[in-house]
């Protein structure tokens, strides 16, 4: 019997330590349930256009602790953003590919609020090409200005900004 006790003493200590840790850890069941909604503003876009992904987390407790809301474009991670005390989280992003993008906002939960998620879509189309022979130009040429001791030059054509120097 002494040999059995000696061999299993370490095991009994490990089991007792694990039981103590488990009894001190907060229970996952203690977290209040949450729900998350997500929308894309605007709901359709062209390539390169910025859109805002807006998530709202509803929980009877303050959802602002923890790891925030993680936004995904299909399986691709976009970013994780903090959640305010009133449950709002947002991310501004753009898309380089056309088609329907499935956006998921996953609230990661914390000690007070359980995890939740929601999914929506945004349709992205190709941005139109600027006309090759646009008549007239409202703002063309070099804009040259100085503010304090900083000198700036911006070269503008009818379709885009072609160079900035200071």
C-alpha cells in the first residue's frame, strides 16, 4: 500500500490543484447572452470605395471589455475593433475585387457577455473608368501654396491627383 501511495502521490496533488483552479475560474455559463447585428454602409460599393462595417452588440451587461468585434470578408480576417460601452463597433475598409462579399462581425465575448456573431453581404462592382476625352477641366494644373514655412505643390488633372510634393 505504501508503494501505491508513493507512486500516485504526484497524481493526487495534480488532480487537487486542477480542481482548485477550476473552482476559482469564472464560469462561462455566468456570462450574459449577447446578440450581434452587422450592416455595411453603403450596402453596395465600387472597387476602391470606402465602406463602414457597423456592428452592434446587445447584452444586459457592458460589452466593452474583452477582445472586441472581429470583422471577416468571407474567410479573410479584416481587423478587430473595440466595442464601446453602448455596444457599437465599426471598421472602415474598401474592396479591390468585384462580386458579393460576405461580411461577418464576430463579437468575441468577455467575462460579462457571451460571444455572438452576425453576417451580411455587400455587392462590389467595378469602378467606372474616367472618360478618356473629358471636355474642359474645372481644376487643372499646378496648385502652389505655402502655409507658414511649408511650401506645397499639387499637380491636378481632370481625373485625379497626379503628384504631391512639399
